[in-house]
């Protein structure tokens, strides 16, 4: 049983620590967009694989501004958001939701600035250009025939752009993408595949595959966390009960297959994983579960999701995960994982882990 007063103190301490780490990062490496640490240090020459993380620094600064009202955070949040504005027309990645929801959408929500909203809308319109009519999905950055589960976290920005501009075609694209992902990447037990491979010429679905998980038929934890959160967002926009059900079976898979502390390994089905934790998946799941608790109409489910999310936050704000007792560590949350097979960001801090951790904290604080 979590003691609420104690958890509140842990959350306050985590926010204070995050503010210090971010200030240090921004002052020592100005205008640098880190992705993952190496030996706890943000600046290194390690490969990126793809460029999807440039919104998470600005996003963390917006969250800190929202919490503290500090002018420095506001100024830096705007600055790091402006640095990525040109990416609103980037057609090379499937990640424009990650980039712009965390930055310009937060900016708009906090200020009501119509110019910021136009940037978010344009990013959503650009992302929709990845839609493959044959196959009915938004293609991943890898190839035309590739669909990633991760795109469920980005498709929300297309629903948003559709809503804001009254564009039926954008709405159709976003809806069809979610239905295709649900059909081919989410399994009956609530587990998810990382990637679907299609015949780009005919649109026929061929097989499940993976890059960051163990193998094609396995359950990569972060991918499932993206699905849990992303299908919840799709339901929030559409009210389509199929998307809520999908988010909920993913949530139950997560809860049933993860140790009681709430942090999964990189892949649930990998035998004898070398490392016990993928903390960024836990941070994403916690934030998504807080959303689901609000979205589900069933009080018992709401209680389960909220309670489990608080358990994750309790674990992640402890000394095993929060880096505040690890001298010289530059990230906020330890034991994250980027790409195990490529050896990138293995047992390190990762920018999205820190971002979703802070997002989860700002939701948790309302319940303690
Ligand atoms: N590219 C998204 C992820 O690594 O989860």
C-alpha cells in the first residue's frame, strides 16, 4: 500500500532534481539535443538511428515551467521549441507527434497563442502525407512497407489537425491507421508486435517483425506502452469504443506480465533478459494509465489503472531509478533502454524516458 504523503515528498524531490539536471544540461551543452546517455553522460558521438527525440528537451522545460512558473524555464522552453519549428515539414520521420505535441502543443495550451497552434496543425498535416492507401497505414521511417507500433503515439496530432481544420480526409487517415495497427500489430492477449511488414504494391499484410524487441512474435515493452497510451488518445479524439478496448487489453497485458514494482524488461518474452529493467516503458505506461483511468467508464478499472500508475511512480522515484543519488549522472531516470541489438543507450537515461517520467509525475501529483 502506497503512503500518499511519502509519495508526494518523493515527487517533489524528483521535480526539484529534474529542474537541476535540466538547467545543468542546457547551460553546459547549449542548443544540443541529447537522445540517450553513455555512462550517464548526455554528450557523446553515439549513433542516433533516427531523429525523433528533439521535442523531449523542450517538452521537459515546458513541464517544469508549468510546475514552477519559473521564467527561466519558460524562456528556454520557447527557445528549444523554436529550434525545431522547421521540422514541421520533415517528411523523413514518422515522429512529428513526439516532436510537436511535447513542445508547440504545450506552448499553445499554456498561452493560447494561435501561431503556435498553426505549427502543430502543419506538423499533423505533414505526418499524414506518410499514409499508404495500399495497406491503410502511416509508413515508418524505415520503408514504405513498414508500419511501427510507435506511430500510435504520433497519430494523435493528425486527429488534432483534422479537428482544428475540419478536414475529413485527415480524420479518415488517422482512423484507418489506428484500425490497421489494431488489426495487425495488437494480438488477442493484448501483447503487441513492434513492426508490421506489408506488400507495398498490393497492401497485403505479410508478417510481424521487430527492431528493438527480441523477435517478430515477441512483446517489446516500450512498443506496448506506446500502444496503451496511443490507443487511449485515439479513443479520446474519436469516442470509438474499439480504441478504448484495445488500450485496455494492452494495459492488462502490461499489468499481468510485469513484476509488482511496475517496471518491465525490454521485452517480456525474451528468455533470461540480460537486464531486468526498461524504465522508459514504465514511465510511458504510467502516464498512459493515468489517462486510461480518466477515459474508462468502469470505476473498478479506473481504480486499477490509477493505483498501478502510482505504483510505477513510487518505484521510479526511488533511489534505484532516480539518479539523484548517483554522482555525476546527467540524466533523471536510470535503467532506460534505446536499442538493445544495436547497443545504443543500454541501461542509460533516455530523453523520452525523462520526458514521460515528468509527465507522469505531473499527473500523479493530483492523486497524492
Ligand atoms: N523510436 C521510438 C522508440 O525507440 O521507442
